């Protein structure tokens, strides 16, 4: 287990790495686990897949993979149809998440938000803002990724029918409008909770089984708290810059009304709520596999220690410089990864023993 502290941060946490340290296979590896910094020459020589991985920030796609796989453990697929639907939905969700990341960077760049050394440009290459990728090439990448996600989603809806259309429509709204206006109107965190929670988990479950229930939606809401911890931590990291830019995320509003200390405390608070919800779920529905979330407790304790103190103004000497300026985000991601892994392992073992 990785222990998230200010002196030891997992290399699998999304971070940036200097382009002078990366070449060949190492650049591929960093594109999968972080957000590397690339020079224009490296971008020109990279193939289309490596460019896509970097531009879409593929290192955060595991949050989506975990959500869909969690739905698989709830659905316990047995027939080839259920496995096929689960696989197609997984690919569609990953492409939708990638589309959202591309839209995020496109919209923020187009609105001028990413100018003046904004937070997004500091922890890894922003291929559009840096100029290494032209607008036409970027738009082509965005449209092709979005169309692939749309085609797969439409195919699933046509095959499954029913409530699948409602899940897909709600997901499309959040993909298209998360960056603006939802993120700017303090609704981005709620969008993440609903998207990575009931929509992904409940939607995947329905496509695989043809059924949905309050139990499944609640389980999805519990899982969705993990990505919400990450996004809330990230918005807390950049709250001052967002305030200056007029981006009113929840942490910005909370800092103005409740103060920085309370806002920071909400990060481990959300993680604690997830663990508590999983424990109650395990008890009410006789689902011991949900106890796997306890694998995230050490990371939660480390997250609580870090958020108990104000964010440093500069990168501490004992903190990996390639991870800066991500601070609360890094520790929040470690918790989400460990807790999510625990949920999957727990439910998988439960299904094996059933």
C-alpha cells in the first residue's frame, strides 16, 4: 500500500515530469501514470496514440475504469451478452471521459482561463495552450474521440433500450457542460459525484442486467465519493487562482464563507463519508465485499494530516517537484485509488465465495 505523505508520494499518482527526463518508452509510461511535459520536437515525433494519451490526460481514466468494474462486480455477469455489454460500456465511458478532458482544455483555453501561468499549465503539458498542437489538429482529436464515444453509446442504447437512453443523455450533458457553466457555477463537484456514481455504476449495471435498483444507485453514490474527493481537492489546491479568474467552484465559495480551514477539512470529510457509507451498505445488504474500502484508511489518515495544514506557497523540499503544484490533489488521488482498489477486490472476493 502506498502511504500518502508530504515526504512520500506514489509515482502512480498523476504528476508532471520534465521532458528532459523522458524519452522513448519512459514517455509512454509517464503518459499512462502522469501528465508529462513535452517539447514541441517530442510532440512532432510522437505517434497518434501517444499524443492522444498525453492530450486526454489518460492517467486519470482509471477513475472511470474503477467505476465500471465496480458495476461489473455488482452485476456478476454470467452470459456472453453481459460480458460484451460490460466491455462496450467500459470503452464508451473511457472515451467519454477522455472527450470531457479534451473539452475542458479546449473551453478553458478558448475563454482565456489558462493564460498567465494558470494552474492547469503548471502540472503537465497543455498541448493547446503551449502551442505544440494546433487548433485544427486538436479539434480533430476532440471530435474523433467524441464521435467514437457517441457511436458506442448509441449502439448500447439501441441494443439495450429503456432507461439506457436516460443514463446516456444525463452523462452527455455532464460531458458537454461540466467545464462551462457547471464548474463555474459551483456545480462541478456535484456533476462529478453523480457522473462517476449513480450514472456510471447504475448505467453500466442496467446495460448488463436490464435492471436497476435503489441498492445499486446507492452503491454507485458511495463509489462516486472517491472521484469527488479528487476534484474537491484539486479545486481547493487552485482556489485562489480560480477566485482571481472568476471560477466559482465549491471550494472557492466555501473559503469565502466558511474559511480555508473548514474547506480543507471537507476533503478528508468526503473520504470519511465514503467509508462510512460503505460500512452501512455492507451491514444493511450483507455485502462484506464493501469492507474492502478500508484499504483506503491509511491514505485517509495521511490525507487528514496534510489537509490539517494550509497549502504551502512553494513546493516543499521533501515533496516530489514533478507533482507540484498538485498538493491536496495528489493525496486525494492516492486515497481514491487505494479505496477504489479495495472496493473492487472486496466485491470480487465476495463474488468468488458466493
